[in-house]
C-alpha cells in the first residue's frame, strides 16, 4: 500500500492539570495545554524540567497521578484496554537504544507490525520494504543495528515508528547521541515527515532545529509549561523570565 505524501489528519490534544510525582519530587506540576492541532510541537527547556516525563505520559507509557489528557475530544484512560489502544496509535523514537540488537533492520520494523498490529508476515514485509526504500535504507535491511551507523540506526527507528501508521509521533532528543553529520541525516528525515503533514511532538536541545521545524513551541521548566506559542513568540518575545534566561543561556554558545 502506498504511503500518502499528504496526510489529512489533524489531532486535537488537551492536557488538563497533569501532575506527576516521583517520590517526593513533583515533576509535572499541573501541566495544562490546549492545542487545536498538534502539527509540529517542539518542547524545549532546562534539563530535569519534565520534558521526557510528559512525553512518556503522552505515549501512555506511564500514568499521570492526576489530571486528564484528551485526544480528539476523547479522554485517554490509563487503564486497559483503552491504554493499549492508545499506545498502538503512537510512534515513539527516543534518544538511543531504540532497536532490538539481535534483529535485522527489517525485522525490527516487521515484528511490532505482526505482534502488536496483527499484520501477516507478507503484509508486514511489504510495508517495511516500502518504507525502507522510501528513506534510502533498503541496502541496510538485512543488517543488525551493530552494523549500522548511528544515523542509520535512528532512521530505522523512525521508519519503524512510521510503519505502524501512528496518529502521533513522539521524538525525545532523537539526535542527541549522534555526531553532526549523522544528526543532519536524521533531522532531514524528520523535516520530511513534517512536510508530509504528520503530527508530532519533539523534544530537542537543538535550538536551531527547533526554530526551523516547529509550528508551536512549548517551554517546560520546573514541571510547568511556562510558555506556549509560535516560534516567533517564544524565541523572540518570551513572556516569562525563566524562558528568556534559558534562551540567553543556550543561545550564547
Ligand atoms: N523514573 C523516575 N524515577 C524518579 N525520578 C525520575 C524518574 N524519571 C524522571 N525523574 C526525575 O524527574 C525530573 C524530570 O525528568 P525528565 O527526564 O522528565 O526531564 P527532562 O526535561 O527530560 O530532562 P533532560 O533535558 O535532561 O532530558 C528529573 O528530576 C528526574 O530526575
Ligand atoms: Mg529528557
């Protein structure tokens, strides 16, 4: 089946007073946000601010302690079977170690399709080959992750996330473990996904990329979204002291 170049999906995402503690520490402190369309939401902010935790809640990997998340006006219930259904619709790519080391690139893509999404071997193979081809990864399909460059590994991980045809993609610092050249090839792939009109939430410390790709930017610090707006608003006219200080600090070098 052909992969559409322009997806029509528009996702509405509402976070309502999401709180999360780890032990005594309040990691997310009443996070609220209402996005009529996600498009490309980029989360920035200081280390330890709660970005990965928020992404893991969005992915349905951990539950919030309180608060509610709704997608297209439907609340995501953090209990089975609703949760399983939610997870199946989300593609995630994290910093590193995304792939199963003992499986080929191809098998890394087909296994979830077969085991989680119920595709037959042949349908899964067809879909995986099509995506590998599209991202110039076909020559690597039989290789195990150890035989791939870091950039190729992350591109396979992204291909795997797309293969499940997710409603939403989540990227948590997908290039932070890569050197600059490999970073570029992964960022180009993410840029391409944006042009396709896919919805995603991306956490990055690369401000240049954030500016280039974001439709909306969220600044998360101390467990709160202190700023949420367009690139122009957040980078050029931040309203919070925290965000202004953060940007001064990170843009200095
Ligand atoms: N499983 C966990 N158990 C205990 N504490 C945790 C756990 N996960 C995260 N934390 C703590 O929650 C806080 C927020 O962590 P989180 O990983 O969400 O931050 P972040 O914004 O992604 O940071 P970075 O930019 O460094 O990746 C940190 O203080 C972290 O130590
Ligand atoms: Mg993180």
